[in-house]
C-alpha cells in the first residue's frame, strides 16, 4: 500500500522524537501495530481522540496538529507533506499546496508549488 500523507507526517514526528512505534504506542496507550498501519497508509482515518493522544505524545506544534487534522479527511502527496515540514509554511499554506490541481501530465516540483502558494498569499 502506498504511503499516505498522514502516515508520513506521523512517522516523521515519531522519528524526530526518537521513539519506536512500540514506545509511542505505550505512551499513547495505542496498539503499536495500529500506529504502524497508520504510518504505512493501511489505515488512514484515526478517531479524533486517538489522533489527539498521538500528537500529544509526539509534542506536535500547532501547525503540525492542523496538518494532521486536515490529512485525516484529505489526501495529500507525501512528498508535499515532507517538503512542508522542512519549511516555515503555515498549515493554511500547506493545505493550499496540497489542494492545488495541476494542468498536464507532469506535476511541478515542490519548490514551484511553494512559490505559487507564497505568491497567492502575497496577492
């Protein structure tokens, strides 16, 4: 199964806190296999309570919380999720970039999408 945007976000946050999925599961009182399934994209829509427990243990900041909440209801290119985590873009900018539709067969690179989003916010 293909990696989901939410799964990638959760994995990146977990790795940034230097936790294994088993440790995260113990701290959040969630089965570690469910966390693995979320991270791999096998499961994609955790309950609000479960997501809150995970994000609390992961010490997610407000932007990461908003991104995770948006990703529970929407799909996003995992590359965009990973790219956004390395920038200062707001959750609103992330959502705009994730929701963009592109003409033609080729998707623009992440830097181009970021430039378009920033331009839209400037106008």
